[in-house]
């Protein structure tokens, strides 16, 4: 008697009990994979969710940078599985590009601080390592002011101005002495009180915005008005040391830069659908869906962000290698120049291949679209800078 064949047990979905026929349930869509797994597998899944760390990178990045319009046309043709999704691609490289740009710009010293400021500048006190060095700088800077103030033929108004200058120098020196935990320098006769010197910025801000400026828009919610007033207070607080040009100027500028770069990625996320809308208006007779223009915008910006990222990395490499090997630094400079030239050429070729119009019409629309988008982007960046001043 022949043995009867018995069917193998069927795996059921843990969520809806439907029979499983693959890695996902065909009924509810839940994955077969369990969330109870080793930490190493969780990290792999997180990397895959964030950037698809597999062969898709190899299939996506080279053509994105070297073949204008190729990925966009592939998406239009329905061939999408082997490539990283446009939004994820743009999102990742936008964050990376602005992160390294922030590092590059944030590392710059404002006003020549930390060893690069001239000895006759009050910013030079910030680079002093000892209290004795602070006193030496102070004496060097105040000596000429003191000599001029002792001139009997000097008008009273000029003496008052020199007294303010002497107080400003002493205030900068004392700020550094406080950091070094050393006794401050006492005021000389004829100096204007430090509070009066510092109030110059406050006076200018008060003149511009009034004594107690408040934002109160009647049709705004109270919470929004309060938030705007807090931001406006930060704006004025950052503006005052910049106007005073004292030791707090650099710190205020770096606060503004931090705020600017914190909102810049969100600004670019907003500009991507705006750019797609501009493309829609200029190619309205091509009868393309807005989603198609949005994919063009995502791929265009992804290319720009990748270019900015590579340019920043090459700048870091040039700074590190250039002083030791001049030829390598020069070669990196040529590569950077070629990359800058490639950006507008790439975008023009992409527009030609995707929308398939003749060269004269493509060049005309390329110039018009670029002009419109430039002013829109400039307005958005200025707004981001204003928001950065409220940081």
C-alpha cells in the first residue's frame, strides 16, 4: 500500500490569520519578520529604512551624477525597484550637504578671532592665553588713546569719544580676564562707564523698534503671538552685540549661523514642490502631471545636494593636503572647478532629455525657470536668515 502524501503545514499571518505566500501578508500587508530580533539585525533594518544600504546605491548614485535625466526617465517608464526613491535620496543628501556646510562655515572665525585678529583690534583679547598677555594687549591698545586724551588742545567732544573707546577696550580685556579667572582692570579717570558704552547697541535697537516693541496680530492665536514675541526678543538680543562690535559679536553671529542652518533644510524641502510648480507652469502645454514635475524637482535637488556634499568634502581634503602637497591641492582645486561647471550643464541637459523640446526653446525656458527660481530661492534664504537671527 502506497503512503499517502500529506500537505505541509501552512504558515498563517499573526495579524489576520490569512495564509502566507511570501515575505508579506497579501491580505493585511504585515511583514513575516518578527520585531523581536538581535540588535545587529535592528541596526541593519534601520540602515535599510533610512538609505536602502544595498545594491540600490550602486545603481542610483553613478547615473544620478553622470547621466542627466536618466533616473527620472527610468521612473517615468516604471522601472523603480532597483533605485533609491527620489524623496529619500534628496532627503538624505540634503541633510548631509548642509551638515558639512555648517561644519565648514561654523569653523570660520568671525572678525579674525583666535590668533588671526590684529593686535590693535579688541577681538585680539579672545586669543590671549594668560592674564599677562591680556594686560600687554590692553596697554598696547590704550596707550595711543591715553596720549590723545591728554592733549590739551583736543575738543571736549573728541575727548568723550576717546573715553568711550578706552572703556570699550577695557571691557573687552576684562571679559577675557574673567574667563582666565584673573582680577579685572580698573577704570581710568575720564572713561565713560562700561554700561554707557554697551548701551550704544541698545540705543540703536530702541531707536529702530521702540522702547517695548510687541507683536500683537488680532487674528493670530495668543500662543502664536507669544511665540513671535519671544523670537523677536531673541532677534533684538542678537542684534545688540553685533552693533556694539564688542566681544559678544562673534558669539551672536555663531548663534545666528546655528539658527540659519537649523531651518535651511526645511526651507529647501519647501522649495522643492515650489520648483515643481514652476516647471508645471512653464510646461503646461506638455500635459504632464504635477507628480512628474515633482520627480524632476527631487532628482534635480538630489544632484545639487550631492554636488555640494562632494565639494565640501573636497574642500576639507584640500585644506588638509594642500599645505603639505601643493600639487595635490591644485589638482583638487581643478576638480572642484569642474564640478561647479558641471552643475548648470547637467541641469540643462536634464531638462532637455526629460521634456524633449528643441534646444532653442529648452535654453529659453532654462533661463526663465532659473531666473524665477533664483528669486524665489533668494527670498526663502533671506527668510531663513531672519529666522536664524531669532535663534
